C-alpha cells in the first residue's frame, strides 16, 4: 500500500462546478497535511495546509481532514480553466517530521 | 513572503561535465532545504535533506558522491551534479522550510545532458 494515495485522474469538470480531489494516507500518526498545485512544466505551489479535523477554507479552496478515516480532500468551488493542473497531496513523515511524503497527484481539467 | 529562487532555470551540458544548481530563500531563513527530482509524468522524488552547517542526508538509492549538496548559509543550498550523464536529465526542484513544517518550492531547474 502506498503511503499517500491519490487517483491520478484526469478529473474533468465544467467551468463553474465544484472539483473534489481526494487523498488517503496510511500512517495514522501523521499530523500535517498539505495541498500543492503543479502546472505542467512548473514546480509545486502551496495552496493550503491543514492540521485539525474538519474544514479549512481559503477563498475558493476548502481543505477537509478526517484523521479517523485517514483522508484529506480539497474542494475547489467555481472551478476555472486556470485551475487545470495536477494537485499533489503531501503528508508529513512521522518518522522525520521535516520530510513530506507526496502522492502521485490528481490531474484536474476544467473545461469551458 | 516565503519566496524561493533557483538558478539556473534551464541548463544543457555535455556528458561528463558537472553542473551546479543554486537554491536561495529570498525573504526568510531556512535551516532545512530539500532537493527533489521529477521525471516526466512522475511525482516528486526526494533526493536529500540539506541542513545548514551540516552534511546532507541522502535518500536511499541516491549517490552522495554524484549529487553533492552544500548548505553554507541559512539562505543558500547548492546541488552539484558531478559527471552528468543523459540519465541524469530531469527537473530538479529545491524547497525550503519556513516555520515548523511548511515547504516552499523553488521554480525548478531543467537539466538536459547531451
């Protein structure tokens, strides 16, 4: 079992819709969770971090964390074509909390 | 805030030569920086963790004599790919840690070895 799992996609949604991206992790003691966005040919860009169960909202983005079920999700409201990118879920490595374990990413396509 | 730069953004070199990549945190001090490599359509692969003033910690399978890392100050880490070969061609990305656990990435360096 991979430590951080994401559906590779592509996830296709129409402009204006809500995009829902999901991530599961294997180590129950993980404490820090991050979502990064990576455009093709570019480096990852931090979108949000979340540490506590529940929802965290920032503009059109909402991160959701459920530690009991070991999943973290990212909702993008009012999706725009410019949101089309690969979204990487990252979880801190409990054995070395400085390090992040990345999922393979979900490719999101928002079509007009 | 939390801006990380990398230089060069793109480099083409001949097989057998060495290439140095610089990673700088521009508006914060980073005691820890990380070096990743990403091949096309694959996810990030951590190569090593770089701590200011001490030796880097390399991930399993990464040759420390081939990928030399120096973290001489709180704002600068360098990665030198020695005796580069075509299979080293990749996208090299650094990140710097700001605060307790948040990593901010540089723009990456695309290395092509002929």
